[in-house]
C-alpha cells in the first residue's frame, strides 16, 4: 500500500483495524458504505467515486442536492449511496464541526494516512506456545523482538503495537503495527503476504505475515 490512500480496499483495511471509537471513524464507515453501494462495477478508486457522485448529484455535493434525487425505479443503488453520504455530512457537521463534503473526505484520508505513517507495516502475528519453544510469559504491546526475513541474513528490531489487545499469551494470534529499526534498508524489498520470524536471540518466538505494507 502507498502512503496515499487511493482505493476502497486500502481505506477499508485501515478503518477495520482501527479499534478506537471516534466520530471520524463512524464517518469513514458511512463513506465506505456509500462507496460499496454505488452501482459502478469494480469501482475501487476513491477519486473516481467522488467524481461520479458529483456528476450524479451535483457539485458542490450537499445534502439538499442529494435529497432532490428521488427514486425512479432504476436508481435504487444511487439513492442508497446518497443516503449514506447524507449521514456522512450530517454526522460530520454535528460532531466534527465540518459540513463541506470535500473537507470531510480530506479529513478522513488525512487521519488514516497519518495513523499509518506511524508504522512500517501491519502484520498478523502467530505466537508459538511455550511447548513449541515460544515465550514462557505473555508479551505486552510495545514488545520489541528481532525480525528475520528469509531473503536476508540480517535481523532488525521490530516493535509490535497490538491492535486489539494489550497483552498476548504464548499460542495467541494478533494483528499488530510493526515499526522496524532499519526501514530504509528494507525499502523496496517487502511486500504484502511476505512472512517473517520474530525472535529473542536465536529463539523463534513466532511468525508473522505482512497484511498491509506502506511503500
């Protein structure tokens, strides 16, 4: 994934991994619902969806313009998507003090881009059990083992910030934000789906798979 959020799938992944409750996340979910309902087949570019919304309802996009479009027997999905956009604007106006749709969309993308820049990639981690040679004690969020990829002998420190847990026990599986010590050294070498080991010294504590990678 690039630093700039451009597609439905990238935004959906980041929102889905956001375990905090806040109004901008609620607004983002409503926007994604609208994009999912839009009838254009294989529509995945956020910019293209934004353009089609404005071509259909009018620009600048407002609640009033959306509500002028009535169901005519052929536009059910456009009306459904428009209903979600009305909720986007209304929720943002009431709780985020912003009613301009362009600014709302920018706020969503800026927030999740900044959140993702705090890490190098998001991975699913599978901790070995103690019987398999893993840790004997739980690991707390912020744990910093060594990471080892198959394609290189070098190891690097990889801080794990757990997404939906504060503590992980031997044998657990968890999603985590990973911040590595030498990101420039691995630039251009990592891809989504790549697997790695995380270790304490020479002991393999578990394995991970990159789910979202910030290029």
